[in-house]
């Protein structure tokens, strides 16, 4: 049993050594047609490390020929196969720049956006790459409106925009969670302006109301009344839009406390509580 294992191990080592030796011969070869053929074979076998190395050399050899766009394309796809989305996107952009009428142009334009999509980070991080992905996919749809990939591009854009909405929501909540209510009011207001149809709208509006209430409550006397008046306006806006909100009871408590702090009677209010 042990002998058989050793035998298989030795055979495996010999095969690997033989394969490496064969690949090194291809790398050193000056027969570029043969090298191009082998690069495609490695690509088809999903051995992207080897195909990337070969295509990276061939891209300069075939520059200016009628196969230059093909080499760029498979170099980009090989990098993509290795999950190097930055370099893959770079070579897809080069292909489009140098060969805008290439038969690979449509897919390459889509893949530029898709590479950005694959590199898009989690919402808590900077979302520049996410915006780049949206812009690139939108450009693809503008250039190729009849492409079979338009539906997929739209789906990806929706997913990416949802990430931006969530990032905006997180930014809005950040200052509230830190207890910086002045910054919270600004951040939450900006989030609501940027994404008025956000699925987090009710929650954002409630925390905007709460931030204004806490800001007013903790203000110095000369600024307290002005800020509490702003909180009253926010209360009316909130209950008008979300009369049955799960936050309604707490919002009503803010409203009642604000009236007490301002020594306001119901008859003094210019607006009536809904």
C-alpha cells in the first residue's frame, strides 16, 4: 500500500516536472505562431497563469497586426480568470481605445464595467469603484443599446446603486451614533436629498427628527428655541409622510417634550397635530 503511494507520488512529480519543462520551452520559443496557439490552449484549459504570461509577451509581438485585438482580448480574459480585475479592466480599455470597431468591442465594453463591479468593495469602504462600475455599465448600454447583455447590465447597476444607497444610509447614521447631532442633521439631510426614494427613508427621516430634537434639547438658551422650532417642523413632515410609522410613539414623545420646553400650548401652534 505504502509502496503504491510512493509510486504514484513519484509519477506525479515526474509529470509536473515534465509539464514545467515543456512550458519553459514554449516561453523561450521564438515561434510566435506556435506560442499563440499554446497560449489559447492554456486559456481553454483555464490555466490562466500560463496563458497570461504568454499573451503578455505576444501583445507586443502582434501589435499592429490584424490579430492584435484578439491578443488583447485573451490577455484581458486571462487576467480576469486570475481574478486580477484591475489589470483585466486595463486591457479591455486598451482594446476599446485601439480597436473601437473590433469584433471584441461590445463584450470588452461590457467587461470594463463588470471588472469594476467585481472590484466594488463592501459598503463601509470608499465607493468610487462602485460609481465607476455604474458609469461604465451605463456607457456600455448607451453604445450598445441592442446588446443581449443590456438586461444583465441593468441588473448590475441596480445592485450597485443599492450599495451606494446603503453607504449613504450608513454615513447618515454615523454621526447620530457618535452623538454629534449637528453633523448628523447635515449628513441625514444629504442622504435624503441624494436618494429620496431610499428604502431607508422612514428610518432616515426619524433619525433626522430625533437628531434635531436632541440638538435642540442640548443647545444653549439663545439657540434652543430656533432649533426646537426646526424639530417641530420635522415632526410634522415625518408624521405627514409616515402617519402609521413604527416610530410614531417616540416621535409623539419628542413633540410633547418640545412643547413643554418651549412652553407652547396646543392653541398656540400654527399647525395642528395630525
